[in-house]
């Protein structure tokens, strides 16, 4: 494997553990979410420094509406705070921001903040930060099918590439590395279609504590993996051919 392939082009992260981080400190869950935003900004910068082209983070799932109303509204207001606090900084650092998810269900204020973040950073190319917000992997597959049907795509023309072109992450390659913090070992309806061949790394670190040490550990783990995509290891092919 060459050195270029050892740095993933696309890293996807389930930023989990904010609530437990706050609870350990006898603080309200919102405090954990607030610290989680700071961890996200640190991580975007660290990924850009390491040459990662795409970072996609799970910020609010289709199922997170089932949380208590105060927590949901706290998370919505945090979007507004985070955009006003960090947008100019990230824009100045060459970060392009994309939002993926169902924007029809969020408030006008949140939608306007996301629109502004995308508009302000549209010309940036150093790293693309995609924030999955009101996102679900199943939602994504269904909305892609709906778009394909609405566009009149005949059934025999609907192959993987065609359906992929209607998915929310159609502007990015599939994630090479999937990281979940917070100790749970599950996908929780994140990028179901796109993680087909991602390398999975699960960390017990709670998201507000995530930093360069944890990122570099995940990247080292990734670099040691043998990605086969269904094929036989190339070294084994060479050995057998020479035998
Ligand atoms: C992840 O942290 C952030 C969101 C889901 C918005 P959690 O809020 O799920 O934190 P834990 O898992 O309860 O610790
Ligand atoms: C996944 O975390 C969603 C986000 C990080 C935004 P959850 O905390 O919602 O996942 P479950 O409920 O433990 O599966
Ligand atoms: Mg959680």
C-alpha cells in the first residue's frame, strides 16, 4: 500500500457521548453538547492539517426528535450559537460547509443559519465539512429513490451509481474511515449506504474529550488495515503466482 492511501480521503464521525460527559461532571446535558461543538471545530482543523479532504459528522439524527423537548430545542439553539461563533473562523481556514439531512422539518432560523454557512463557504476547497443534521441513512435511501422516480428514471436504468447520484452525499467519495466515540458499537442510522466498505473504529472516548491524540490513534488503526473490497490480498496473489 502506498503512503497516500494510508491517509483517508473521507472520515465520518458519530460524535457520541456528550450527555455522559456532562453527567460525569454533574452538569446538564446541554453543557456536553456545547463542549461538543468545540471538539468539532478542533477536529475539523486537525483533519485539514492531516490532508483529509472530507469530514462528515453526525450532529442530529432523524431519531433524536424523540429526546425531551428541552434537549431538542437546546440543540437547535446551539446551531445558531455555533454558526455565529465559528462560521467566520472556519471560512477563513478554507473549510467548505455542507449540510446533509431533511431541512424541511427544521425551523426557519436554523435553516437560515445552515444556508448562510453553506453560502459563505461555497468557494472553499481545503476540506469539506458535512454536518448530518436531521439525517438518517434510511431517510437518505428513501429520498434518493423518490428523486429518481420523480425524474422518471426507468427501473432497468436504476443501478448503484445512478441511485448514488441522488443520495445526500453525492458530492463526496464514500467514507474510508468511520469513527464512533462514546463506547457504543453501532451505526445508529448514520450513512448506511455509504459505509459499505468503510473501516470502522469505535472509541470509548466521550466526544467532548476527542482531540488529536484520539484522531491520530484512529488514523494509525486505519493505516494498518488491509482493505480488500472483496478481492484477495495482492501479496497472496503474488505468492501463489510465484509458487
Ligand atoms: C451525541 O451525544 C450528540 C447527539 C446525539 C446530539 P449524546 O447526547 O447522545 O450523548 P450520550 O450518548 O447521551 O452520552
Ligand atoms: C447517534 O447518537 C446520533 C448522533 C451522534 C447525532 P445517539 O446517541 O442518538 O445514538 P443511540 O440512540 O445511542 O443509538
Ligand atoms: Mg448518545
